[in-house]
C-alpha cells in the first residue's frame, strides 16, 4: 500500500521544511500538497525554491498537488472566492485557468505526478453550459500539465456536476483521453456509496482521497470515525485494474489521506500512522494479524 498524506491536515499552517520533516518522521513517504496560498503560496518563487531544495535532499516525495479551489489570502479552505474551471462567465473562467497554471508551474521545480482538480465549486446540479466551460478550460490545462509531466485527475465531488457517472461520460464525450480520475471515498459515501461509485470510475482512477463522514456532511474525518465500512472500502480500492497498464490496484493505487485539521493538543501524525497501520493489517488478512 502506498502511504500518502494530504497537507490539508495542516491547512492553517505554513508549509515549511520543518513541517515536511515532521511528516517524513512519521514514516509517511509521500505527500499531496494542498494549494491554498496561506498554506503554500505557489506564486512566490523563493517559497517554491526553498521547498524544492528541501525535497531534493530528503526521501519524502510529492505524489500530487491539489489544485487551488479558492482565491483568498485569508486562512481556511471555505472562506474565499471560488476558483472554478466550469464558470460560465468567461473572464472568471480564464482567471481560474491562469491560477491553476501557476500551480502547475510548481512541477518545473518540484516534480509531481498528478494534479487533483475539481470540476466545479461545491455541490452543483447538472448544467451542460458548465460542462462546456470545463471542456474549454481543460483543453488548455491538460496540454499545459502534460508538458510538465503531470496528469490531471478529476475528483468526484457531491452533486450531479462531478458525480462518478458524469465524470466518466465527460471524458468519453470530450475525447480528453489524457484525463484521469481521483476517487474520493467521503464524497462517494455521501452520494451513491463507495462500492457503486468506485465501480463506475475504477479503470480511470489513478489516485484517491480517503476520509470518513457520517453520510451527510463532508467532514473529512479520520477513517473509522464515521460510517464508511472500511472493510468493504479497502477491498474495492485494492481490486480490479488501474488505468496504468492493467496492474493490480493493490500494486499501484495510492491511499491518500485527506483529513480535517485537528485542534491542539492533538497529535495528528500519530493518528495518521495508526490509520495506515490499521489499513495494512486489514489488507494483510486475518491470518497475518495478531
């Protein structure tokens, strides 16, 4: 199992070499960096350069970046102006594309494989105009990303606009065959359920967002704190082909924990490590457990 931690867990803190060292010290070999400018200001070259220098001299790797979802310099994920590639207002949409390009430019100094991208902003109903706008955005972004060695992975989010079936149909209809998918367990649990959602997406899934909830709110709880059946979830995440060469998912599909920040004096990295260890014990099977 590939262990990956999203830095969303530390969204109100600056992403610094010291924080990265703490993550590496918790036996986590890979991170997904959340592109919120108060957390990681991808616009500022000295900040990117400092982190690039640190990554070059350490074993911790960047698996992915999460595309920016808001334009705001205030801390927090839900306090800013939404950035949406499906905005039907052309000026705002082009502004969103430009902002995401700035995040993709990070790959020129800090290599990463995937950019996780929301199709819309929040829970949205089906709207063909927004799908057309997203297609226009992604025509440019997919090429821009590919030139930097990055694959864009669209994430299933609550609502019809970015449901598993819509995402799949969108790729088929637009012939954007370089696009891939990010499977989010919490969002799936709030909609059609983990198993059905993953079945719809599975052959295009290259990365994940793994977190829990109680089926109503996007709480980003630690696994086993909500109502997701993790026995069944781990089973579906580690069976069937991936989109990369037909390899078994257990060999290639990363488990990316995307968890809400905990208030002090919590020790979140200890809890993260415990979750990964519990997952690995579950995947090993009863015969290999104490």
